[in-house]
């Protein structure tokens, strides 16, 4: 079977070569030998590539994700967006190149570029999907935004596990449109220093305009080209509709805001921009397991501190929505919404806090939201009463 496949690939290579050489040259034995030698060398390189493909593909995916995580957490966000735009251009150009080549519209001089082009798609798709996952992860609460996070994570996994399926034009364009819409919805709020929902609508409109021309000039081999292109338009409209539903039901978090830090404390004092906070000491397991326990004396205040990243010059209101669980009614009851304005530009985040007095014993939770109601984060805790104040540790931010 392997020998037959090699023979078929040689015949394909030979027929493709005929398109780019004069027929009279093919009657020359030396030219025929040259074609055979080139085809043999190409086949050896291809066999070597296929042998290590299972390692190269996931490696490029992981490298792309790590590069994104590093740039987002360690480099200026404008530089990060610049790199993402470069990845986006490379991904689109590579998709065009692969399909132009497969449609027989490019010379065999590009055969090696075509062989390794899937690695470029794997890297750029992995990097761009990874960036979306990082942004959604740090900008939203898992309990609320898990559908969009799960969707992006599955696309990353499928991009590796079903990498050959991802090379099909319909899948490539669908994933590329999702990436484009996600990227534009990240960049526009940063450029306009606003979280207006109209910017998400604008991101969708820009994506549609770009993909109208992208699909119009997209090369497709085979028959029924217009019908297949209409099918591609249906796919991108379905993706756009799905993303708008997720956005306007507040499942997509308010990117580019990001909750850098959140915590509960017994006391907070602010002096010269420094937050001096006293909270209960926690061991390693208490710190990583959700559901902090606060031990309070009657009449004591409980403070909730947050540090929220926002781009330079962006101003918005942040809401701390306190809720308590009523054991009798078996539901969460509103316990107050406290808001304050933040101004972007601080890498460590804009600091703020709210507090409540005389908390009812039992289960509590606090949502961190923007003014529109999109959730950046959520913290759950239990309140237990004590007669003597517990030992506290000091934290300075």
C-alpha cells in the first residue's frame, strides 16, 4: 500500500509538472530524469516530515499558546495586539496559499512551502485561539463564561487532534472567522477606550466585510463553486449569530478588562496609594480551594478588595454585587451593589474595595461586574461567628 501511494504521488507530481513545462521538454530523457530526481527528493522530505508530524503539530500549538501567555502577562498590551495581528495576517495568507496551490494555480516551485504550510496554520491558529482563551480566562468568571472558554479550548484541542480535518477549506474559514471576530472584539475596545456594546457589533460588521472579499476571491477546486461559497457564507453568519447571543447574554466577559486580584479582609486602610489590609491567614490548601471561611465577631465589617486591569485612558464603573444564600428559600438574595469608577493604565490593576457590616452567618458570594452586567469574576465564602477576633496577617498592595 505504501508503494502504491508513493507511485500515485509521483504521477500527481508528474502531471502537475507538465502544466509548467513545455511538452517538447518532456520528450527529452534528461529532463524526465530531472523530474524524477526532484520528485524523489520531495518524497524523501515529505516522508521525513510525516514521520515527525505528530510531534511537530502539537509542539507548534503549545509554543504558540506559550508565546501568547508570555506576551499578554509580561509585555505591553499594544505590542501584544500587534503580534496577534501579524499572526492573523500570516494565517489568512497561508490559507490562501494552500488552496491556491491545491487548485493548481501555483508553480511546483512552492511545493516545499506547501508541505510545511500546515505548521504555519497550526502555530497561528494555536496562538490566536490561545490568546482568546487567555483573555477570556483572565477577564471572566469560569462559572459564568465557561461556554465561551470551553468553545475556545475545544477548538484548540481539535486543531491538534483533528489537524487534517482542519485543513479543509470550510473548517479553515469557519475557525478563521471566529478568530477574526474574537480578535477585533479585543482590539476595538482598546483602540476606542470604551466598553460600548456597539464596538462588538462593529467588530462583527468589519469581520463580515473582510470575509465577503476573502470568500469572493477564495480559490476552490472542483465543481459547484458558487454553491460551496454560499455554504461558507452560511457558516460565518451562524458563527456571528452565536457570538452575538453569547455576548448579549453576558457570557462573553468584558474584554479587555481583567481581574488581576480579589480577596476578603477584616480591615483596609489606604495611605499614599498603598492598601494596608488585614486578613485571615490561610495555608496552601485553603488558598487554592474555592470557598474561603471568614470568622467574624458581631458588628464587624468585611472588606472585599479587587485590582482590575484596564487599557490606558479607559474609564468605566465596576460593581461589587454582594449576595447571600437563604437556606429557607433556597435561593440567592441581593445584599447590595456597591460601585466605583476605575481608570486604566496600571499594569497591576486599578485598586478598589467595598465593605458590608453585620453579615448574616452562612453562605455568601460577590460578583465583580462592569456597569452593563458582564462578569469579570466571582468569589464565594462562608461567614462563621466567633466571640474573639481571630489572628490576622498584614498584606500591602
